[in-house]
C-alpha cells in the first residue's frame, strides 16, 4: 500500500510519533511518504531544538535510514500553531496517488481544508488528535470550537472517517461533539528493541563523563522552553539538593531559546549550586545513551514521546499533575507533584535519590514492564496500519456501491 502522511511540522531528527510510525510502516512493507511544511518559515520555538540548517540533507539522511520519503510544500507563514500552506498542496498530494491519506492533527487549518475537500480528493482518510485540555488555552478557542462543530465535525461523522485519539482524553467529544465511541484510542509508545536498559553501556558512558557508578543522575531531556517548564526546572535545582550517602548530578540534554526566557533559564542554571552537565540537542537515535546513563527522568511540565523512551530504559519519572500524568506515574512508576510546585518537584527528586535500592528497583522494573506490555510501538504501529487498511477497503466498497 502507498501511505501519505500530512503533518504541518516534521523534523527528520526528532523522535515524534510521525518519525517512528512511518519508519515502522516501511518495515511492514508499505510505500510511505510524509508531506510537510518547508522548514525555513517555521518559528524558532519549533525549530530551535533540532535546528533548520541543511534540512534537505537531513531529510535525505532520514530517507536513507528509514525508507520514508519526505516532500515539503511552501507556506506563507506559521501562525497560532498552524501552517498556512501556499496553493497547490492538494494537487501535490493527489500527484502522489496515495491509497490512504493520514492527516495528523485533525483541527489544523491543513486538516480542515483537506476535510472540506474530502469528496474531491477521492481517497480514504484517517485522522488523529493529540489535543489535551491543558494545551488548548487560546483566547479564541471557544469560537474555534463552535466553528469546528458546525463546519467540520459533520463531515467526519457523515463519512465515518476514522479518528484516532493518541491520548486518553475526551477532548474531541467535549469540544467537537465527536462521540468517543466513533473514535479509536491508540497510545504513543516507543521501539522497545532500541530503547531498553543496558547496564554495560550505562557504566561505559558514565566513565566517559567522569560520573561515579553510585552517583544519582537526574536527566532532563527536551526543549528548554515555556511549554516544558524550563524556568520552573531551573528554579527547582538552583539551590543544592543534599543526599546523605551519594552525590547527585543533573544531566541536561537540550538547547535553550535565544530570547529573554532562554537567557534567564541559562543564567539560573549557570549559578546553580548543584553539579550540572549540559549537552546540546541530540537526534532521536543518539538519545538512548542518555536515558541509559541516568537513574530518573524529570518533566517539569509537558511530556510526550520522551516519557515512553525514558521508561523503556528503566527510568522512573517525576511528572507534573495533569489529566494523563497521574496514570503514567501510578503503580510505582513515578512520582507526581502539584502543578507549578517547585518545592514538591525538588522533594520528588530527593525522594528517589534517598529511596532504598530494593524499593527503587520496583519503580525501575515497573517502568520497563509498563512500556513493554502496553506501549511497544512496533505493535501499536501495526494497529495504526490495520485501521488504515480497513478504511481503504471500506472506502473502495462504498465507492463501488
């Protein structure tokens, strides 16, 4: 089958759902293409983490490594979380002759325009939704939701277009009036054959960085920006965290933004009383050694795919309380702290560092088991493909009848 995935923002060095899903679908034997925005006009908050220089070469390397082709279409600009494509996108998609079109993020401008063109495109669609309540804070959001309910939802329901929720939230039902029973829930996940604990590599990398075998290593891997709570993280580790019988070290992997916020984060981290090792942004395939190096991963605010990678490598997590993180940390997989509480965040880091080895091992083992049993993306990717294949056959049958 020929699958075409449409996404406003795609970076070949990232570890997002799209990067992994398309790679695994090629491994399943499908012909896969990603259609995305040109990179040069994307905003800094999206591109600063991985950069946008030499993107053509990086796209080429991604294709050579995964077999997934990348097609970029020019945009006027990126506004309010949406790419505004120049004319010709629909024609370009049709020229690829997809058997199934997967539209990521069904409520983007791109997704809406493609839904309005559903009959003309004459190809089966599959949609997904990543939205959570906490990420929908635009002051015009209620006006948009009313618009969506009136002009977009009827198209999805009338044509029975599959909508996959990748987070366990009732957002689409509550705000777009798409009944949950009309949707499918498929989680994020990771490739557990790649992201996994490795004690030998752990000690080897620690030796390279002059980190002692028994040191307590806390990992922050991700963007140092507002959405990830970078300033909250910096404030939390500004003052020394003391453990009785071991040293604590913080490993930070990620670049800060070249703006006032980023400079403030850098300034606080530089003045921290704790031992901090900083590394620039790593691509998806290089991150694994940092997860294997650490003992705990921390997420001051939002977290997505990296949570699965960290837990797959045996890292208990420290997470802010929200509608999905409570379950992620349940059954001794992590510790939850109250939203915005720097003191509880510090206490959670201290608790793991002071925990008896036997109890800490329970958290580590539960973390790995949780991902292997429930979030192995090799299995999840096949479920995505099954939905796409099922819609392909239903669409062909409807057209014949």
